[in-house]
C-alpha cells in the first residue's frame, strides 16, 4: 500500500525509565512539546490525546502497543486540520533501546497515503520536539521555547 | 535521475560561529565524531578528508561550497569499503540557520543512484555523530563514546 513515513533517531544520555516517563507524563511533555500534553492511561486499547494548553485536542487516537521502557505504538489522527484529518489515522511508533550509557530513541510516524501532507508537516515538527526532549533530559532546559 | 538521500535535522543551543567551528576544526570533530578528524582548508575547491587518529583516510573529497557560518557542501567518497567506494561520489550539505537562541542544523547527504548502500550506512551514522555534537555543545560531554555498529 502507498505510505508516507517519517523516521528519526536520536541518542539521549538518560535511562530508559526516565525517557519512558518523559514520553508518557503529560506534565513533562508540556515542557518540551511546546505546551502540548500527551495524555493516556498507556495500556493497549486505551484512548490517547495530544492536547493544547487550553485542553482542546490536537490529535487523538488509541494505544496500539505499550511495552514500558521499550516500545509504544499510537494510532494517531489529527483533528484540527481538515486536510490532515481527511488523510485518515496514521501510526506513530517510539522504540527505546539501551546503547551504552545512553538510550537510542527511534520514532517512526506513517500514514497510509502517498505524499501525505500530514507527514510532511510532522517531519518539520518532530526534530524540534525531540531536540527539546534531548536538551531537557541532558541539561535540564529546552533548546526552543516556542515553536 | 535516481537518487538516494538522507536528511537529518536538529536544533542546538549554540551560536552559528561555534557550530561552524565544531564542524570544521579537527580537534573538535575528533571529540564527537568517534575520534575522526575532518580536515580541509575549507575553501571551495580545496581537498577534504575524514581521517582516523592513526591517520587512515576513511572518506575523502573536496569542498564544493563554503560560506561560513552558514553553508558547507562537500563532495564525499568512501575510501575504506570497496563496495561503498564503487558507488562513486556523494554530496553532503550542512546548513546552519539561527533559530531563536539556537541553531538549526540540516545535514543532507545524497548520491545519484537508487538503493545506495552508502546512504544506508551514513543514515545510521549521522544520528550518532549529530547526537554527540549536540550533547558536547550543550553539556560539555558527548553521549556515546564508541561507535557500536549494532546500534
């Protein structure tokens, strides 16, 4: 099937436990994700939502896989941009692997649609979010305050 | 024409001048590039090489564009792996753009052929090298000491 995919790999000087917490605790995600809260109970089948600071949903979906400290897969649907929403739900997978004193984080975000505009947009956002996440965990502060 | 490309973007809390120096000073590159020295006079047309501490040349080529502290383009050919060397010359572009209190670094590495094994290889290498560079500039130390091929 035709598919658009964004892949990104980064290495972060942190433990898998702290990285997992940073990905799944909304009070931490809002620090590096430009105020966005990633909210779920993080069990397979449970609902998931990425919320703006005022509580409105930006993206919604459900947890497809959750293997704490190792792997998270989220069914991910944008709900604020009609053009993105029309492309249908995609999937975002985050894999954590220990690499010496660091953790390798591999993020794969795809939509089953050729030349997806949503994936093109996400490709610009993920490097900012993950650069902030790495800086926050390694130095205690983010690199970009605003998007 | 068929082409294989790898693009890697990150944002580093530093100045364009410091980042340019980190990319072009071999004493700096060996700290985050797993002991490798990136050596050149950094003028358009001048030779370039990536060498190990023992002096072995891993990759070589020439500077196509050099616009400090904004843009660097290198003609880049693998020298240590016969299969990768046989793919010919690739082009590596590094762009530095101020972004608030940070610098956006974009590395684009491409070769004019489909299914390039060289580009697959550098796609695994760049995230390690650039993660180390970001950690070194922001915290004073790298994140990975060794280049573990399995990762």
